[in-house]
């Protein structure tokens, strides 16, 4: 997010200051997208298009939102480490993109 000062008025613009991306292998253990805190504006999460295993998305306690192969979801969240992913069985690959 960009802040613009015009005289006494401070405005914010919905522009990205940076962009992060990553990929990770997901197992049956709920795992955060980032092991340490990473301030972001949102994350676009994708179950790899070639994937045959569903990925479940949620917080550290509950991951109920299902993404089948190639499916994606956009989540407004302030920290990448708050988003957890897991599979019901086997492994899957998750791709993510997050504006800062």
C-alpha cells in the first residue's frame, strides 16, 4: 500500500510496494505458508494445476477450505504466517503470490 501526502491530507492508494511469491510441498501436517511473520496485504493461493491431491486452507487450528488441482483462492490477510495448508493424505504442491 502506498501513502501519498497532499498538503494536510494523507491518502492511501491500493498499489503494491512489493511482491513475494513461493511454492511449497504440503503434507497432512498443517503448515503455515511462512515459518516467520511476513507482512502482506493479501495472498493468492493455488493448488498446483498438475496436482491430484486436494489442499485444505485455514488458520492454525482449522483447515476446511478445499482447493482441488488448479483451484485458487485470494485471502485478505496481514501476515503470511497466519495461513495454514494441509492435505488429507499424501502430498501436494502449493503456489502463492502475495503483495506487500
